[in-house]
C-alpha cells in the first residue's frame, strides 16, 4: 500500500490510548483500529480533523506516501 497510516506513532507520542481517542472523536474502537491498520478505503475529512484536533497534529503527521 502506498499510503501509510502513522496513527499508532502519534498515539504513542501523545501517550494516548486508542480507546481514549475513539471516545474523544466519537467513533468506535473497531473503526479506529481499522484506520490504524490501514484497512480502510478512505477517511472523512471531519474524522481526520477530529483526530488532528485531539492529537494536536497535522494530517501529514498521520498519513505518509511511500512509493512501492
């Protein structure tokens, strides 16, 4: 996959648990886990915005392009 999700890295940097982030942004832990694993086809901008707000980061901190 060319787009890598670094959500787990940001959670570790912020010393936040997935459950706490899921509660803070209003999505299920299951959906957050799927996002962390890169097993989603897309992410809504409002979800991305909520994650960035909760983790005090930029979208580029969460998503990375890697050429195959």
